[in-house]
C-alpha cells in the first residue's frame, strides 16, 4: 500500500487504485469468471492445480471432528476435499467475498450430495465474522493476493485460529530457478488470450497475471505470517516455486 | 514425511483406483462406516515410503501425513504389505515379515473389509449394456471358462502322453516303479554284503 497525495492507494495488478476500490474491482473479476473458473484453472495450470491442492490438503493434518475454514473457497475444491476427512462430527465453512463464486461452489457441493458438514458464508478475509479461536485449520488458496490489506487478513485469520491450530496459504509465488521463471512468464502471457477464448473476458486474466507478479515472494510472505503472530512458519514450494504453500501455527494457550 | 508432488500424484492415482473398486461394491459404505475416522499408517521399508490410509464413510483416502495421527501402524516391504492389505497373506504377520503397532483390531477389520470386496461385475455391466446382453455375455464367459479348463486339461494329458510314450523323453510311472524297486533291491544286497564282509573281517581277528 502506498500513500498518495490525495488518498491511500493499493495495486490492482500493475495499476494503482484507491484502497476502497480494490475489493469491488476484484469482485468484478471473479464475478465475470465464476462459471468457467475451474475450466480455466485446468487450462492455465495444465491440471497440476489439482495435485497442488491435494498436497496442501496433506499438509493440513486434518483429522475427523476438526473444524476448518475454506477461506476464499470459491468453487469449493477444498471444501470437497476437507468434508470427508473431518467427517460428520467436523465442520467445513466455505467463505468467499464474492457471491457468484460462493453460489457456484455451493451448487457444485450440493450437487455432489455433500450437505452434512459444509456451510457457506460471504465474508471479507480482512474482518472475518466468526468467534475467535473457532477453527483448527484455516486454508486460503489462491485468495490472499486478491485481498486489499493482506496484513489485516492474516491477523484476522490468526484471531480465528484455535490455539494449536494452523493456517495454510496456497498462493502463486516466485520460481526458484530463473530458467523456469522465464518459461513460466512466457507461458502466463498466453493466459489472457485463453481467458478471452474460453470465458470471453481476457482482462480478468490479465489482472491474474499481473497480480501474481505483484504478490510477495516466499520469504516475504513467511515474514508477514510471523508478524501476524504465527509460529514455526515454513513453506513448501510446488512446481519449482511457481506456487508455494505456507504453513503457520498458533501457539497453544 | 512429505516427499512432494510425485508422491502425492502416485497416492492420488492409487486412491482413485481403490475408491473406484469400493464404489462398485454397494455394501461397502455400511462396511466402512464403523471404521470411519480411523487411520492406518503404512510404512514401507522397500522401497522406503510412508502414507496414511484414512477411512471415511464411503471411501478410503491415501495421503502423505503425520504418523502420529495413526490408529494403527504397519511396517514391511511393498510386496508383503500389498499381499497383507489384500488379506491374502495373514501368514506374513505370523512370520514376522511385518511389524504392527497400535490398534490391531482395526487393522484386522480393515483387512477383512478389503479382502471381502465383492464387486458385482454382472450388475455393473448390466447398467451399461442392459440385462439381456449381460446374461449373454455372462453365459458366454462361463462357456469360455469351461472350454478353457477342458482344453487345458486335454493339452496336459496329450503333452504327458507325447513326452512319455512317443518321444520317450521321460520314463512313465511303471518304469520308474521298476527302477526304484531295483535300486532298493540293490541297496539291500549291498547292505547284506557289507554286513557279511564285516563279519568275516571281525572273525579273522
């Protein structure tokens, strides 16, 4: 976030926009792509996002009976994975700031017959509407980079995490190998064109490419989590650092 | 503990296969339900790898994970573990080829559930091609199986006769019997000769 002479601004992709406008602009992006979101994920990641999500699930250390918040849960990929693990005694809450995404996710989950332990809510990650110490695990996947104030989101997530619980942040990151980085950059240039072809909205995917490049790298995000209060923070690179899964723990009381 | 994406991909493929089989047995959810929420930790010694089998209401998830979460742990080589999980190799446990710790009753129950996986192939096939074609296919398969069994038995007999009677490569049972009897007679004679020789030698002294 940078101080402007008139008002505070933040980045929206490569553009600087007033802080108050970013959530609305991001909302428009996801409203536009919600219906074809999963298909585009498969196209852009060549299907590897499923593996990365599964790997994240493995890092969650979820057990039956636990409560988990699928923050920025969108079309429900993670909620579908969490639900059978926490079982009927556990609880999954799918939360997203975008109504269109929650609607797609909710319909998809109900269509799969999972109604027992999943609930849905519209929520802003910066000020989560839950009681403190509510969740054994909070997972935010490909969501943090769209949040206007990431520090506030991490702090809010920390407050909602039970002592002894953990937060998982799956996000695009910086490739560790420069050659891979160049190849990835060249590939990601194609995304807006693919987005235009599949969803009829290239601009939203242009924002996606830009927002990935503006997102903090592995070490910076790790430090942000430490600053938010999490302990024993670590990260696992996936696909050579194209994505990274950060894990932070909340100390037991 | 977390070997990375390749391990994840392998487990995902194995899980898809396993749950595909489980979905084909309509009785599986009721068999799995009593075990739901329990985790079996599988530690493979050759090749070195480990994963958790988490039993859910209608499926079994295979994941890398923390060994502490396990209800029971089983350790052994890949071949032994596969045989054991299929319920075909209970002897492996007795022969100390596997090490088991934790709730062994859970392991036994899981083994029983997996070993008794009863996939009704005819029902699954009938959903795709219909009842009457399924019956035809089923009858055809039964006929083919019987023909194959009969043919294999005939071939075995013919081969036996050809090798023994025509090519004379191997002796038949009666020739063998005569040969063994002759060997036995010879052994007895040698024994008697040996005894007689010994007696003569001791008499001389």
